[in-house]
C-alpha cells in the first residue's frame, strides 16, 4: 500500500492547526488506498510542544494513520545517525546544514524529506502552522484530495483526475512530480504595512527581488503579482489543471512532491534566516518541464503577532532583506535551469542532482555589486518609512558585509548539500526513526 507523509514543520504554538492536519490525514486515509504518516517537526519551547502532543493524542484513532511528533532532540538524533551513515567525509557539516543554529525554512523541510524517506513514503505533502483550510457548504476542502489523485502518476493517466489539461503531448509520459495550489488572505510575505504606509516605497522594495536588468514595466508587473497568492476570492468549486506549473501560482504551505522524482534527488537550500529559501524545488520542477497539477483548494494565510513587534519585527525584516539578496544567485540558477530544460533529468525522468549542484556552485562566482545596490536601495526605502523601519535600516547597515557574504555562502552550502543528498537519502532509508518517550501513537 502506498505511503504518504503529511508534514507540518513548526516553531510556533499551533494545536488548532495540528487538529486540522489530523482531519486532513483522516480524509486522505478514508478516501484513498494509502497509509498516512502524519509528521509534526516541532522546534517550539516545551510548553508549546506539550500542547501539540496533546492535540495529537486527541486525534481519533485510525488504522492507517501513524502520527510522529519529533522535537529538535529527536530530529538531531535521527540526523546524526543518517549523516554518519551517509558516506560523507563531512558528516558534522551536513548535520549543521540540516539543523542550523537559526531559522531555516529549507532545512526544516529537508528534515521532513529525509524522515519521509526513512518511513518509506512515496510523497511529501507540506502545510504551514500559520494557515488554515477553506470550507464550502460546511465541508472542509483539503488539498490532499487533488494531490493524491495525480501525484506520481503518468501524466497521461492523470488527465482523468483533472478539470483540464494544458500539458504538451510530448510530456505526457513523464510522472506528475508536483501538485499544488496557493493561498487566500494576507500577503505571503508580511510587508502589507509598507504598502499601506507608502505605496511608492512598497513598489521600490518589492521590485528589488526582480533581476536588476529587467525593464521598469517588468518590475511593475512583478510588484503587482508578488506575494498575493490567489487573492481573496473564496473557494466555490474544484478546478484542477495538468500543466507545467508556473512557480508564481503555488505556495509552500500548499504543496506536494513525488519523492522518487524530486525530493529524494535534490534538497531545498538550507539558508538561515532567509524567506523564500524553501521555494527552489517549485522552480526546478517547472524548469525541468516536469508535469504538475495546479488546483484551487487554496489555504487561508494569516500572520501571528510575534513578527510585527520588537525583536520579532526586526528578525522578520532581516529575513526579508536576506531573501532580496539571495535572488542575485537564485535568478542566475533559474535562468540556467530554464536553458538546461530536459537535460536536468536522467533517463528515468528524475532530477539530476549533479546538474543542480553545478549551477548553484557556479552562481557563487557572481559579482556582488548588484547586491550592494540592493542594500543601498533598501536602506533608502526604510529610512523614508522611518520609525521601526529606520531601526531596521540601522541594523542592516551594521551587518552589511556579513549579509553580502552570507548570501553567497548560502549557495555554496546548497551545492554541497545537493552533492551529498543521494547518500543521505540512501542512509535515511536504512535508518529507523526512533520515537521519543510519550509519543502519541
């Protein structure tokens, strides 16, 4: 029987989200011939972890659902054994990239990829703690419905489960590598207050994530489209399209990947304190012209208060600045991947890690002058806003050289991890996920 991993990485209090995730797992097990491994990777303080464990305990028993609640210590134990078994000459470095000292959107999801491999799962389905599901006529609309209809199937066979197909005929023999949707509600990046305070500054700031050589019109269009997801219109009826999915149409809070084609081949960039570092595989699937399904069971995005006040605000805005700096390197890799196209895949239609690692490493040789200008522009914009944003500008100015080096070094780390990834996946498949005492199942 097929196994799937439905996962929630979290570093914030979210028992209600875990309860809803349990309901999605039950829907999946009741409507499809699968076993569900419900995986909560919990980096919260002890009090919150206890609340999360209680939420898992309260989930109804189901013969085909197994819940796993792993704190940082349990994750470290598993990863220590995996990296030691991986054959790498630098297991300690790999462990640092998997469990870095600091927030990493890519690393937490990479941990889910390896644990899913250890559990024998065919696919990984990721959700976020600051999101919730939509409902219509009293019925919750779970994204896993579309994910399980198509993921891993030959595209030609997946046609029966979608509303329409826009996939070229010559791609129909490839497997569906990704199924995803987006979100409704608040912007995916918490910068709406900049837009409300000064729309001109908002345009200046958001345009900084575009390639520098783009025209003013291209940047204007990007600003209008950025971070808005599927807007605000509520779900009314299902739509699903088989296609090569536009990365701008999906979000990592509402995504599923086929393991053998994607997540067991290439990891996510493990960059620390960098928003958007977990979106790389969405671009890779697109540029390699792997089939995907875009559906409309959008998740509702909202924000918790900690990122809008005091230290949380400063930390979040720093992560946003690092995202802008990362784009110098990511745009280079995306452009090269688009040029490579089919050559990114091996003879079995799987992503080739070596090709991706080479492009990531190549990007580290780029001239950082463009990023110097990005920091200059961001400094000007934040000082124009004043108040707390001027404080952010002061903070960034004091870390300027460090930020520039970190953006480059993050890509070097990604290349290294990608080169080691196959060995780590193989090791994970031979490594039991040992559960801590008091595990809910």
